[in-house]
């Protein structure tokens, strides 16, 4: 990961360091950012928190939104990537810029639940001195843009309290539930343990959280689940081509997980049976995403005819956002061999 980012930091309202770093990775989400910052302003922990916003070369910089007078009381750190890094490496930039030992991610179109849940979770984590606190997420979905939202709980914690090797074992044997970076507070020191390996990975985007959370949980020594809701995930209507576009990125990430994470786990002494179960699960996910890609392409282009050159070029251009041609050829050959 190479990034000569521009960092600007607003002085903290307090002399002491923040209890929590709220990390926001941003790309072309300007229409959501003001609402998110308004949500952060409502949080009871705002005076004990810093907000690290990393923009990954958006078409229009969000800095004019961030510098509005109404956000002057927020301790905001703004970083502008000089080159496009994509989601995984932009998350790593945010972690490295954080000054608190406790960090939590929120996507620009999501929200924290209520006004006090975040502070209560931080205090609970500090009181119990755990590496990771995983809270409940509320899933808010709109079938169409102007429809009222439907709510459901989603990505609940996978245990109440776990220690040592049992954390990764339970995570894997339960088919890797809740593998998002958001919806959790994690000690920055756990991130730093994984930083060099995470930077070296070829994972770019789509299921990058699956990669990162699996890596982090393999290094976490104490895990705590909370029954309180702390996060609202917003999902809008499905967009055209979304199935095959997401499948491209997921296939690449699954492939790198098999070729990078599995050897990493073995080298770091993870039980071979658990590594085998993890490998089997990721293989199944890879198969599913390969099928999703093929089905998505068929639906998108109605392949009753031979693909035109411009259609082939569009597919290849989209692939390059996630991996090179050789990697995708290897993925498809692996899938055929399955």
C-alpha cells in the first residue's frame, strides 16, 4: 500500500486524548456525509472521541462538508488519499491515523443507534478490558427509494464472552458470522499486530471486511458480545449489474483469502482442523460467487448472442478494480476444477 495522503487535524476540544477513534472511509458518498456527522454530533461520547475521515479520491472532495461551521466542535481528522487505494487499504490508513487505543468503523451511509449506546459500549469495553466488543446491528432496508424502511436485527455477536484460541474456533465453526469491520470496537493494538500482513495482501474491495475480520479474530485474545443495538446498517434498492459487479470483487477476495490467509494461519499456529474448516467454508463461498458472476452476466447481457468486443472490454475493465487478468483466469480454472 502506497499513499502520500494529506492529513489535516482539528485540535481536540479537550487536552486529554480521545477515548475512541471513529473511523469513516469515504468514496463518492457526499450525499450521506452530513447526515452521518449530524448523527455523530448527537452521540454522548462526542467530546471524548475523534472522527477520522479518509477520502479515497472521490470525484468531489468532501472537505467542504466536513469544514462546515456546525461541525467545528467535533475533533475531526481529515485525510485525502493521493491515489485510489480502494476499501481495504483505505481502512488501514484510517487505523494508522487514529490516536485512540479503541477504534470503531462506520460507513458513510450508516448510523450509530440512539445517542448513548456507543459511549456505553466504550465504557463496557474499558471496564472489562477486552480486545474486541461486538454489538448488535439493526438492518434498515428500502425496497425502493421512497418506501418506508423495514427493520430487522442483523449480525448479532456470535458469543457472549470468549478467550484465546476459542474465539477464532467458534467464529469458524459457526461459518464466520458477523464478519464486518463495523458493528465492533476493537483495540488498535490488535490492528497493528496484523498491519504488515494486511498491507501486503492483494485484497482490494468487496468482502475485504471478511478478510480483515478473519485476520483480526485470529489475533484477538478476548472477545465480548453485547445484547444492545449499537449500529444501523442502511441498504437501499439493488442497482443494475450489482450482482456480477460484487461477485467479481468477492471472487478475488475469496481467492486471496485461500492463498494468503490459510498459510498465514498455519504459520501462526492456528489448529489445523480449524484452518481446514475455514478453507472449506471459503471454498464454498468462492463457488457461490462464481455462480453469482455467471448468472449476473447472463441476466445483464441476455446472452442469447455472442458477446461484442465492447461488452468483453467492459467486463475486463471492471475486473481490474479487484485483480489482474491472470488472477481471474486462475480463479475460473479453480472453479472449473471444483
